[in-house]
C-alpha cells in the first residue's frame, strides 16, 4: 500500500532529529510491540521540572520515525506537566497530517513520552520521601 505523506513527514523521516540515547537520562521508556512492527524508546533529560533534552530510538515505519522526531523537538524546553498534556492530534497537525491508518504512530509517540514522564515523577516521589 502506498501512503501519501506531507513534506514535513518526509523531512523528519529522511533527516530525523534527536535520534539516539541520552547518557545518564533521567527517564527512559519503551513502548510498542515488535509483533505489530512499531517500537519506540524515549530518553529524557530533566532539570527543574523542565525537559532540557529528548532523544528517541525507533523500530518502525516512516510515520513512526517522523512522529518521534517531531515530538522530541516539541517537548524540548517544556515543563513536564505541559509536555504530558500534548495529544497525538497535536503531533499529527505539526507534521502536516498523516494517513489515518498511521495515526497509531503518533499515539505510540505520546504513550512513550507519557510513560517516561510517569517514571520520572515516580522516581521524584521516592527521592523526596
């Protein structure tokens, strides 16, 4: 099946930003399933409740890579509570749209981000208790 992607999706797929690991990341989360073909790991560096760096590793299609890349760009500099409120539709809009059959890629990116933030918050609670 052939999908029509926006120029922004093509750009972020061909030249993804923030690919790789963050050494000593404050939060790491992996979501997805190799069985369905999409996996994503997100790494966050957080200082004073602000995401100062975000990187990802992805196993998946063009939409998977583009959504992860765009999301890491968007959350840099955001407060963690603000970043947690981003919706998958926000990422799709920033990419200039996705074919509906590929929306799950943006959902996966958001799930991975929220999972990383949740893990970081849990760690913060333990440290402060």
